C-alpha cells in the first residue's frame, strides 16, 4: 500500500543545512496499523510531510499503491498534533468535518451521512453545531479525527495526535483509533515519541534512530489483537516489548549499532 524507499531530507536554510532524515525505507501493507517511534527532533514530522506529499524529499521516493507521491494524494488524510491550528475557528464542528468532502465534490446527501456517522463514531454527535473553541482539547482532536475518517481515506497519517491532551483523554483516544481501525480497515501510520503508546497501538513498531535518522529496527507487536488499557499494559509481554524499544532508542542515542546492523554473534 505504502512504500518509502531510501528517503532523505535535507533542509537548506542558507548557510545552515539540516539533515533531518538520512535514509528511511519501510513498507506498509493494506490495512496495517504501524507505529513509528523516535525521539523528538529525529525527523518524524518531516517524514510524514514527505509521505503526505507536502514536502519534497531530497532523494528517495514515496509510493502509494505503486504510484509516486508528488503532491497530496487524494486517498490520504492527516491528523496533526496541533488540533488548535488544524480546525477552522469560524466554522462549526459539522462544517469543519464537511469541508474536505465538499472539496472532494461529494453530493450533499452523502456528505450529510458521512458527517453524521463520523461525529457519532468519535462520540461527538451532539457537538455538530458547536464551534471548535467551545470544546475541550480532547474533543477538538476528536473532531480532527472525525474529519479524517469522514473523508474515507485509504491511508491515515497521524503525527503525535495526542501529545497535547491529558492522560485519561489520551487513553480514550488511543482506544478510539484502534476501534476505528478495526471498523474501517484503513491503513494507519501513527507517529509518536511515546514508546508505550507505540507498543499499545501498533501491529508493528518502527524504531527510528536519533538524527541523522534511519530505521533502527522493525518490531512485530505480538500482543493479542484485542487490547485494553488495563490488561494490555499490565501484560508481561507488553513490558518486555516496551523495554526493548526503550533500549534500542537509548542505544541509538549513544550511537551503538542496531541488532540488524551488528555482525554475527555480537549480542
Ligand atoms: P520530529 O517531528 O521528530 O520532532 P522534525 O521532523 O520536526 O522532528 O524535525 C527534524 C529536524 O529537522 C530537526 O532538527 C528540526 O529542527 C529540523 N527541521 C524541521 N523543519 C525544518 C525546516 N522547515 N527548516 C529547517 N529545519 C527544519
Ligand atoms: Mg514532530
């Protein structure tokens, strides 16, 4: 579904060059939920912008269903971290969700259906005629998720979407993402700096090194598909996985070779 091959991004700011991403290669199959975890500043947002066609890579390529991404692809939706800036304050909640559907050119009756369904799916059926600034942060982020879901994307990109909400809301939103993913069968690339969140949500976790950024390891999350905050997080396997990811990220910071790059018998 989604292929990222040899992606490199260097920002050119006059005399100062920043190599945000050195070399990233990974693949997402249709319907997968993959988390990408890495320390702040390692280039996660840069990567997502390249995948979303909002930024041109310095080299390498992004393929969506085999076709190179050169601008925002029609089948993709993005949820950003800053919900405050991603919703239009002068539009009501329903109108915010409706806007991309209008741009898609859908007929009015179908748009109505999609908006109602999406807001119900995120538990905001009653908030349709409110303005975003009348809602809490967690509710605003749910509006942003509803907007992405109503759009019926094939691929949903999420960039640290819950970093700015409180812990309880965050747990609820994580479960909401898993529930929507099960229901819609959409392919999700979820970016976070939070190791626990990555292991809790993902079928796989791609561990990024700190800058200059490469994929350090791809980890399969062999936890049961039915996850809940209490039992999954208390599962011995969950603890083992999160410890492993943490070790990898710390080793990356110290510049140690990754397991896959290390020679035979070096463990
Ligand atoms: P993350 O999302 O993982 O925190 P970013 O992708 O935002 O990381 O940033 C990666 C690196 O690229 C950082 O060193 C950051 O300062 C730099 N960077 C990000 N955007 C720009 C830009 N527009 N111009 C120059 N440097 C940038
Ligand atoms: Mg970021």
